[in-house]
């Protein structure tokens, strides 16, 4: 059974952290550092899980999530989205 996870994150430290977590959960992690790589990897890797940063250098993460969901192969893949941005409360 294919237990690939696709980690879409442009910061290498975070990508490695999420990859380690996915591996610990039994997945084989694959990293894409931007939306273009992610779209290619979705078809090549056929992940069972996607971990997605909402702030990518080449596309908004919500837009990418929508594109993933529109593709037949991406309609049933669990998608975990996160943001590393902090807002300041004053």
C-alpha cells in the first residue's frame, strides 16, 4: 500500500520537521518547496496525506489547496494546512 506523504513547505527546517513527523506516523515523506513542485509531486508521488504551508513563495496555500481538491486524485487526500506566520497582539 502506498503510504506517501507530501510536505509542501519552503523553509527546509520546517519541511524536515514535518517530514520526520510523517515518517514517525508510518508515511514515506516527500518534500515540495513550492506550488509548482507540489503539483508535479501530487501526480508522481500519489500521496495519502498532504501537509501544506499556507504561505508559499509562488502561490497562496489556499489557492493550492483548492487546486488539489479540484483534481480527481486530490479530492479524498487528507490535507493538513498550517501557517508559520505570527500575528502581533497589542
